[in-house]
């Protein structure tokens, strides 16, 4: 198990985020990208609009990222063992494409209670 260090937990407490957390190797990240590109090619529009919110249901390869122990251990370090993955969201930014996603709390928009 890879739990967060005391410095990382302090950063989370002070700043509300932790970065970086090394989760995927370069080759694993490339495999994920290739899987997304394959879905875009074979199933046009599948991950447009609402489909991009549950990509883990479309692809076993992408679902495996949701269950990656490095991610789950980091989350467990903050909230404990009771972890719920209620969706996955792809924010795809293609080259030369404008776009911005501001810092936000998903629980507020999804309607999850309690928020912490």
C-alpha cells in the first residue's frame, strides 16, 4: 500500500489538493490515451456529453484506473476506507483547443451529503 506522506497530508490540509501523485507509468498513461482514442474512433459520440461521465462503464481498461491501488490508497489516507466511485469524468482537451475547468467540489454539484 502507498499511503500519503505527512507532507502530502499537510499540503491537502493547507491547500485542498495534493500534486503530484505518481499513479500511472508513462506506458500506462499512453495505453489509457490509446483506449480513449479507440473509443472515439470505434464508437463516435460515445464519450461526448453525458457519456464522458461514466467512461469506466465503457472500458475495462479505463475501469482498472478507477480501481488503481495508488489512487485508492491516497484517497483512503484522507477519507478512510469507505470510498464510493459514483462516476468518472474525462476532460479531453485536444491540441489548440481552448478550454478551462475551474477548481470545484464535485460533491456539491452531484448532491452528495455529507460533503466531507
